[in-house]
C-alpha cells in the first residue's frame, strides 16, 4: 500500500497520526474528532456537514448503524428537491435547465452526499485488522484491495464497506451466462474493476452473429477487457485466439485470474496496452465507459470517458486493425444522448469519419433497478435508455 499523506487528531490529550488512504483521492481531513457510542446521529450529521471528520473508537456495528442514520438524513428530500424531481421525472419544461444541467446537478448532489458520508472514519492496523468491538475480519478484503500495509492507516467507513462488498463479489463471483451443461459461468470482479452486473450487454454479445471472417482466421481482440467477461463469452462461442487489453493494473490482474479460473489461458492472452494490441483480428469488441464526462476518482474511470476519448480512439483505429471482412462490435448505451451529453448524429458521424460503416445495430432495454426508480433524479433519461451492439465494418 503506497501512502503519501498522514491524518492527525487528538485523543486523550495526546497528538496522534496515521497514514491516510482514499481511493477517491480525497485529501486528509484537517478537522478530526474522536467519536464513540455516546455520539448521537444528529451531532455526527452536524459535524460532517460542517467539515469535521469523526474517527470512530466505539463499537464497529454501532458505526455502521450511525452511517445508515447519516444516509437517512442526507437522503431526506426537502421541498426544494421534490420540486426538482417533478421537473426531471417528466418532460423538462424549464427553459433555464437542460437535461445536461440536471445531470451536472445530479453529479454535484452525489459528490456532496459522498463528502458527508465519507466523514465517518475507521483506523486499520498494519496487518489490516480493526481494533474495535464487534469488528469483522477485514484483513483479506483490505489486502486484496490495497495490498500489504506497512503501518496503521485511516480510511472512511463507507470506503471500507465497499472493500468488504467487493471481497464478497470476488469470493462468490457474478454469474454471467450458462455453459453447455447449464451450469453458471461466473466472473470474479476485483476491487476497483467494473462488475458486469448489467446483464443486457452480455446478452447482446452472446446472441450477435459471429463474422464469417473468423472461419478463415479465428482471432478476436477485446479492448478494455476489465473482468475479461467479453473474452470469456467469445471463447465459449468458439473463437480460438483472443487478445484482451487493458491499462489498469487491477483490471489486468482480475482478467488474468478469471481466465485462469476457467482454464482459458491457452485461448485468451491478457495484455497491457492502450486500446489495441499489435496486429489485426476478424472480430474486435469494445464496451467503453458510456458517459462522456470527467471521472472524479479512480473508481469512476469505468463509467466516465472524458471527451469520449476511449470511444473515439476505438473508432479511429478500428479499421487499421480489422482483417478483411472483419467486424468491430461497439457496445454502448444511449443514456448520454438522453442526458444531452452526446447526440446519436455525432456518434454516427464519428463512425463515418473513421472509415467505418454500420452493418447492423441490435438494441435491448436495461433491466437494472434504477430504470424503475421514479425518485431518481435521472429517471426520465434512465427509463428511455437503450443499450446497443453496433456491428461495424471498414467502408469498401
């Protein structure tokens, strides 16, 4: 674990410090007080809103309950927010606010929410254990997420709970499809690697007709592989050689582990590369981040693609890496279009400018919970969202 900052506080009239860790890149809090089981949720909420962090020294399970109490206070809708929700839930009639404005307001609201909820802190020992009553054994989860620690460190309880959840996903796996015998095939996401819990795009890749060019040379590229889920699907569909690329070290380790777990290492090679490996392929698949916005943390790079850099990079270099008759499969949601962040016309123009043509486009409606949450600020856009698989080929 690499730390470059310390956090300081006073405890029993003694000056204390520890290493500070934040995956979101948050600087160490300047104002820190010690909290225990005598602290009320209202007091904690007022401290957090005022910029004072709370280093918890009481019962661990009480800290979890306190965090839930803070969530209820942060999420309690005000009259003002209810009026905003009504405008967003239906047609936006306000001439002052566009869909993109509401998206930016949503991100700001989420950022403020995360700031307040991130004010409840936990200290971990150098062996990744926690010296609090009723604390769970988080040593393996923290080791998986952060690597070995050299000394005591402090993190937010909210981040720690995310680490614990990621460990459970990694341990149990996420089922993505069934094999020939009907048994579930799982991928095991690592902390910080996007989990393929939205099954609709997996369904698209499972059902799209494979290009005939694979009959001559059965080679595929998986660009930005993440957990390697798309490589696994292509291997199970009979593609004989697959090169999976990513730039993120966590993703590379995760992909390799999933490939090894399924005994596919003779078929799938995992490479560190900026988009494309060397050479050409009969099929090239890419599922880039779907929203063209700036990531505010390391964990958001799987969701936000600033200025559509990855999307444009994939399209602009695709033609040069396709074998004759080969296809590029672009898996993309149109949520950005409903949020006013991109138009379909601009996407089609990028495809044309890259010397590509659209062979076919298959659409599917998302089925995740947020689609049906009418209280979500972005419900109107989410309820209209479609995920598509664009089959692209080089222009003749």
